[in-house]
C-alpha cells in the first residue's frame, strides 16, 4: 500500500506544475489590472504614478519572470503579499478563512454520504416501487433546479417569512455572550441552510450513481449464489453487494471535491460566510493576483488530496488495484 501511495504522489508532482501554469495564466489573461482600481477613478493619478505602482507589484516585468518569481516563493511556501490596501501576507488571509470552508465542505460531504448511499441502495432494492419513483423525481429536481436560485427562495421562506433560520454569517452578533449550549445551537442554525444547499446537487447525483451500481451488482451470479445458500437478504445486500457497488462511487467522490470547493464561492457569497470562497470572489473583483492565485493553488492541492484519498480508498476496497 505504501508503494502504491508513493507512486501516486510522484504522478501528482508534474500535475502540480501544470496547475501553477494554469493558475498564473488565467489571472494574467483576464481583462483589467490591479492598478486600474487605484488609478482609473482617481483624476490625480498620473502616468508616472501608474508605472510606479506596476513596478511595486512587479507587473512591469515579463510574464515568464513574474511566473518564476511566484513559483520560487511557492517552493518556499510563501504565497506573497496581497495587493490590497492592508498589504497582509496572502497565507495569513487564506489561513484565517480556510477552516470555515473546510468545515462547510466536510459537513456537505458527510451529509451527501449519509443520505445518498442509503437512498441509492433502497431505490435499487425496491426497483420500480413508489419509493423508487419518488426518489427519481427528487433526483431530477436536484439536477434541474439552480442551487443559487433555490438558496434565495429558502432564505426568503425560512429566514424572512418564518424567521426560523439566519440568512447570513456563521454566528449572531451576540454569539460570544451566549451560554455554551446556546452558542453551539447558534452555530448549527447558521450552518443548516448553506450545508444543506451545498450538498443538494451532489446528493442527487450520487444517489443515482449508487442506484445504478447497486442494480448492476445484485444481478451478478455470486449474489444469486449467496441467496441460494440461504443467506438473509440483509446479509446479501449489505455484506456482499454493497462493498462492490461502492467502488465506482469512491471515484466519483474524489472527483466531486472540486465541485464542492467551487460551490463554496457561490454559497459563501450568498450567505455572507467569511470563508475562502468569499475571499476569492472579493479578490477577483479587486484583481488581487497573489490572493487569487494562492487560493487557486490551495484549491488544486485540496482537489489532488481528495483524489488521492479516493484512490487509496479504492485500493483498500479492491486489492486487485494494488497488485496491478
């Protein structure tokens, strides 16, 4: 297993180099410049001042020089300094927001697994039943409804009309004055809407994949043999069929990590959650190159880590992969 993990890590190295090239190119090919916001709306900003700002940000150098300087800092785990007025290190700005984004993604993934896998298994076992048809409608709705539009509707319903749930932030203004139990409940109330909506689309898709895989597995000969030996239906489904049906789902989970990280930009902006997604949106609007490229790089690393975990889980579930 250690040899398999080491080989996977070696394959990730050239991929990381390609990711740095893409991250750098995407930002520098986008229209606009970090100096535009500081000079174009300022009638006193002269051409000399614009050139001085470009020199301060190293934007006057050729692109390949800028790229090599950025990669050189990355090797030393230095993401640079933000172009914003506070001039804070990029790593500090990201690290103070990263835990919230990771928490949202972990909760969303946990909710997806806890609901989608049992839903897919029951739909396969009870194929063409009323339960299967209801879940099929739920899946099609989950695929068709834009989640940002659904988020706005639920904010109006539960936040404004009913007043049950807060619609912004991750805690109330008086959070630090609440008793521990009330403070914990305050966190939960703020996380219900963003976590549920973040998991909504992935839940619909994963449950459908699980149903299709389970239907294919329970039609195999070894499942018929297990039933012929007199094993209970529960043992046949959950001990023999489920493990093999989970193999493709593990791969899909690894590929769903980029979607969750990308979705954080939408949900953190809608719900005003001070996470990495909101920081990314604000930095793009301000053309803050170091922050945007740092977030893109960290998001790519988290995606590769998710794929590595999926590959290792796949190898644990299917020993033939380790042998090959």
